[in-house]
C-alpha cells in the first residue's frame, strides 16, 4: 500500500498547499501540451507562470523552515553557472545563454516547489495518481492518432510533421514522457493487497503506445521497466504478489503491444548499425569537449558550434547532441555536466527503494542516446518527481539515524553494561 501521511514529518495541509500543488500540475501539463511550439513563446509564458507560482508560494505559503534538497540545488547551480558564463565567458552566444539559464532556473523552481509541497505523502500520492492518468490519456491519444495517420494535434492543429504522438511531434519525447508515468501506473496497480486491474490495463496501454510509436530505445526501456517493477514489487510484497498476477500483467502488456502494432520498431531493428548516426554525432561532441573541457562553448551554443566539428554531412540538421551528458559537457564544460550527473547518482537509491520512481532512472538512461532533458514538456515532470523523491531520501536518512541512536542507547543501558562486565569476568 502507499505510505501513509504519518510516515513523513507532520505538517498540516492548507488550501494554499493544495492550490499550489495542482497549479504546478497544470503548468507542467501546459509544458507538455505546448511542447510542439518551437517558437518558444509558449515555453516562455509557462516558465514565467512557474516562476510567479514559486515566488507567490515562498511569500505567502511557506509557513515552516525552507527545506533544501539536492533536487533543487543542482539545477539552481546550473542556472547560476549559466549566469556567470553568459556574463563573463569569452565563448558564448548571449541570447542562447540566457535562454538556457532560464530553462535551468525554471527546472530549479519546479524541484523547489515539489520539495516544499510534497512533504505530506497523501498530496504526493494524489499528484502521482493524476500524472499516471495523464500518461494513460496521452497513450490513448497516441494510439488513436497512429491508427488515423494524422499529422495534426488533436486532429485540429497542423504540426508540420507527418505524424504526431499525443501532443509530441517526436516519438522519442513521447516515449520519455511515458517512461516517467509507467512505473507509477504499474505501482498503483500492484501495490495493494488485491491487484487493481484498471491500473494494470492502463499500464499495458502505455507500453503498447510506446512500442507502436517506433522508438527503439523507448520500447526497450518500457519493457525493462515492466520487468523491473514486477521484480521489485515481488521482493517488497512476496506474500501478496502472486505468479498469477505477474502472468496477467505480462499477458495484458503483450496484448496491447500486439493490438497497437510493433512493425515500425521491428523495421528499425533490422538496420545493420543501430547507432550509426549517433556515433558520428558523439565523435563530434567529444571533439568539442576536448577543445574546451573546463568552460565549454557556452550554454545553448551546441548547434552552431557543432558545424565546426562535424565528421559527416548527409544534409540533415543536427538539432541536439542526442546525448544530454555530452551536450552538457560541450556547452558548459565537464564541471557543469558533473552537477547534473551528481543529482542523477543521488537519485538512484531512493528511486529503487520507492519503486514508483524507477522511471527517473529510465529517463536518465534514455538521455544517453537522446535528449529528454532538452524539452521542458518531458523533463519538467522529472524535476517535479525527483523533488518529491527528496522526502523519500530524507525518510531513509532519518530511519538510519533512529536505528543508530537506538543501538547506541541499548549498548549504553545498565543491563547491557552489566552483561558486558559479566562476560569479561
């Protein structure tokens, strides 16, 4: 079952807490629904609203001590790094630098709000449930769009692309969004005395949608998430999760994969070299890093600088490094990339222990071959969930301190001292 509110620091929920949490959900949804606006106008508007929400909450809603977290500090440091680089570095594109600085500052504010708001497990659970429903709705929309072969968002608004995937023009971004929502959906279905079949059906729908969209990495990752969730849930709830439920979950997933279709993925997997293009882009990225390993070429400068280091030209436009880690290092230098890498490494243990947050690790794994962190419509949810996860880590640390204190008190008790003296005699 989900943890009760009593497992976290006692804190009464106010109307403002609820309002801020759902306002954050609405704004993250707005990022996702407007992700196809490459003019960035929508991004700027929603980012401004996120910053306004953060300021409003800090002024009127923060009634207790401000809680710092790694999830908030790391993107904040990256934003401050962007400010310094854009102001004083001799290697930069000023407009791009401020654009990326705003991006990281927005990410920091999302993580900060999540850290402050989701101290109570009940509100965090409600937020995750709503996100799982949003992911399921996006998956259903994608399946219907693939069946109708539309290039329009909601069959109304032209995208400029032959196909759309929910509100995404890029199938990998769609799969990355589902990689975050799928473990939560599965956990809602499995983490009870009796399985919740409605959530298992929705998780199967999400898996089928990702496979149908044609993302090779996405298909592999969601299948891996399915088995990881079943394994971790079995370890946590061995006496409850039966082989029958495991088999049914697998059967539902296979059924939705078959219905949604998997020919596009199979066709891509027939290629002799799965990473041919990405390997060449990576070579150029590594050359960029080698040229300026400490300071980088400037935030947002990857695309124009890439042309100096390109090792091939097939006429296509390279819009990202297709490896977020290399792009961070190329733009900001290795120290800049290490800040985000530290956050990712910090999140590993609490993500696995929480089970529902395994999607955060899958999301970061996908960043090795693509760019989930380049779009706020995908990574905004990452920073909200990792901010929520900060309380999971805090609970674990507090439990360790209590155990150590208990053992120390037991060892210092008169009875323990008397037994030790008898043993010495």
